[in-house]
C-alpha cells in the first residue's frame, strides 16, 4: 500500500487547480459515499484529484485498474488504509474492478469512519450491481463543458450560472448585461466546434482524433466490459453511430436501419440505448407516447456538437447543431421532450422553437409560455431568446 500512497500524493500534488468544473462547488462532501458518473473525457479524474488537493483529510487516491488489484482486494485496501489513519478513499473508474459494488457496500457498512468517493462510466448503472447502493450512494453526474465553463477555461472569462426561469423571464436584461462585458457570438462558433471537452490544445484535427479515440475506447472496452456486448455487435454499433452522425437529427426507421446494419431490430434498439447511456447520442420521444424497453425513439441527435464535427464526413447541419447545443444545456437538470407544436417542451411548462437569426414566431402563435430561440443574435427581445444564453445553465 505504501507504493499506492506515494503515487496518490504525486498525482494529487501535480493536479492543476486554476479551473474547477461547476460540479466541484455543488458536491456535498458531508456524505459518506459519493459517486461521480460521466462519460470518458469530461474530467472526472481531475475533479476527484482537485477534491483531494483541497481536503484536510488523510487521503488515498487509486485507479481501479492498478496492478495492485491483481493480488489484493479493494476491501483489504480500505481496511488497511483505515487502520493507518485513512479518512477519505478516492476510487477512480470503479467499473474496471470486478465485484466493485459488493465490496464498496461492505466498506460502507464496516468502516463508518471512512468516506468513499468514486467515479464511474456513464454506462454503468451503479444501482444494478451485485449490491444495492441506492440507499447509500449520493450521485453527482458530470457532463461535458457548458458554454459558460468553456469561456472560463479557455478564455479566462468568469460569469455566473443562470436558472432557466431567469433566462425565460429576464433574457433581454441578462443578454444585454453579458453582452456589455463580452461578445458572446465571438466565442460561440469556437465552442460549437471544439469547446465540449477540457483537452483542446488549439489543433482541430488532433482534437477530433482524440474524440475518435475516446469513442473507440467507449465502444471497444467499456461496452464490452460493462455490458458484455459481443465484439461483432460492437463493430455494428460503430457503424450505427457513423450513420447517425451523418444524418442527425435523425428520425429512425428501425426496421430499415436494422437491415442496413445487419442487426436484429431488438438488438438495434439495445444499441441505441447503450449509445445513449455512453453519452454519445440523445434520443427523444413525443409527448404522451407510451414507452417500453423495445420502443424506438422518435428523434436522435449526437450528445454534443463536437461529436458532429469529429465523426461526420460532411459539415454538420446547422439546424442539428443548434438543437444539439440546446439539448446539451437543458437536459442536465430539466425534463425535455418533443412538443406537438414547436420543437421542445421543457418541464411540461415551457415550449421552445429553435432556429436561426430569422426564425419567426408562427409555429408557437397562441401557445402559452412559448419562446423562440434564435441563433446569431446577441440580445433577446420579449419571448425571443438568444441561443447562446442557454449555455449558462451550468
């Protein structure tokens, strides 16, 4: 364990703490068991190490794929750490350790003085492991960077978060205030193309290659190890993702799509569900539509705008890019569905029609709490809201 303690200290000491994800300030560190799920590449490890760096507790950080665990158990590590005065155990990527949920449950039950914070793949359902953690673990999901976080990380521009009700009711005042400090449209295109992940280094092709590599790791390793998907089907899921990337927003004909890819219909729907759990796509169904495990979605988008540029053979459709941006920022803390009139209904309260600079109000005439979301405008007017403003929701 001494070697793990040395490696832990080195990692914690070397982690930068100039920029913190929004979630850093929202985690209640009084909870004994905390899980931080999220997709690959969004910054879970950095967040975990920053928590460690700013804690006064006796801490051990360990990645669950460390060779230490070929000869030792997680439970025995926690026991020894506790006996030597350990207080906070940070476990990175628990899905890489077989039987993780059972041992974490035992650690929680047997060592009440030991706090555990762990990260996991978004594919992993932490409440469906070998042991039930639903009454023990508090979950904080980490998404991709928001437009607000992108401004802070890449341009050192710090601006506050906004609530949806504030945006809806005060968009004219807020957009005017922000635009007096910065020119949001100056940065918006950059975010759309290269701002979703915290590892852009100024070279688009290299950045998109990193995204492609991450996608391959998700499909080749995470899906196989967590869900036990056969490799032949994983290859077909890759083709499915490629087809979706070149056709989003996509209204699927499941039977034709399954035939084209060479999958059974039910396997194709399972593939869509897994791609969504992996945070590579988003799916939506119409309001008041019955939902079953094998029901197909009515519309599909990629999970964020950068994925469109990394995967698609052609320049992404601008209408798709706008909707993808809107969904990314709304879906984290709100319930978003397809509206009968307009594009989206949010929290069963607001209707939004998303479009370009000249988008009219005609699709939402006569509807209550209905708003037009326009791209390429800086200032909002009444129920016309700038698209970029939704990037301040987290």
